[in-house]
C-alpha cells in the first residue's frame, strides 16, 4: 500500500465578511452588527500519496487558494482536520510570507526557518537562492523597496531551492519578466520530477496536463470531482462553457 503524504478530512473553512459593516453607521444606530460568515471551503475530503502531483481547478473564488493556505498551516480549519504526517510543507505563492522592513537576505533566513529547515542548511543554500532570484545588490535592501516582479522572484527562488516534502504551488509560473518565467518553468519541471509531493493550483490546463497525476475540481468550496487528469479537466472545461 502506498504511503500517504497528506490527508484532508471533512475540512470546512469560514471567513468573516466585514464588507457590509460600517463603524459610523453602527455607532449611529446604537447597535452592534454581526459579521456575516462566508464558507470558503465546505466539507472537503481527499488524500494524496507520497510523490504524487495533484492539480486543483475551479472558478475564481472557489476556495483553491484558501485550501492551499490551510494545508500550509496559515489557516486553521473551522471543521475537520488536515494531516501532513510530519512532512515539511512549503507554499509557493506570490504576496505572502515576507517582512517588508527586512532585507531580502534576512527574509530568506526567516522563510527557511519557518519551513522547518535548519539554519545551517538555509545558509548553505543562500548563494543559490540569491543567484536564482537575479536580485543582485538588492538582496541587501528592504523588501518594501522591491517592485512586484522582484518580490515574486525572491518568493519563487526561496521555495524552489529549499527542499520540502510537500510543495504547494499557487499560480506562480507567470512571475517576473519573460526570461525569468522561462527559467522558472524549467525549474518547476525539475522539481515536479524530483519525487516531491505537489499540489498545484493553476488556470493553465496545459500545465496541469503536463505535470499532474490527478486533478481535484472544486466549485464554491464544494467537492465536484477527483480523478485522472484528462477526464476531470474535460468535465471542468465543459462546465465553464455553460
């Protein structure tokens, strides 16, 4: 029997929707409005074997990113549980994880420690991360001075170079300029075939067809279909045409 790397069991995740609330109106009316609850992921269950690659598809707002962040430990499920069996998990996503006032070099160290890596291991791979990121002297400047492209390059480089057991990929193959995108795609090909367990969220069905053993389709946080890549993608694309 194959070894499991990940188990998601009856997971539900709620958000508090504060968009309709106004402090001024609330005080004027002398009452307290309750925040509306929005269910981003609803009673979702699946398992993933060690070394397998699972694609995740769904319309925008279907809960794909929320699911990945929950597997990464950023969000805690409101119901159910997620078991990673002691595996170290990294989330390759743009826009999270860095302290804007720290330098790129300092953020590499911090990110590596948060991934569960030994400090000596992170330091050993520091030069490789910096070289891959192509940030040059900017690596010793605060991240708040970076352009979005520079931030993306550093984010990708940290997760691509530091090895973890489970890699979560959230729409990051369009980072940086054309040269860096091509380099990133080649690096992702290498990582996908390195025996790592991978969950990848992408709207690029050709990418999923190329890499994935199976695909999970969710819609509005609900389970729709899980199975071999081609039939699931065909069913999903057909639904998008309705």
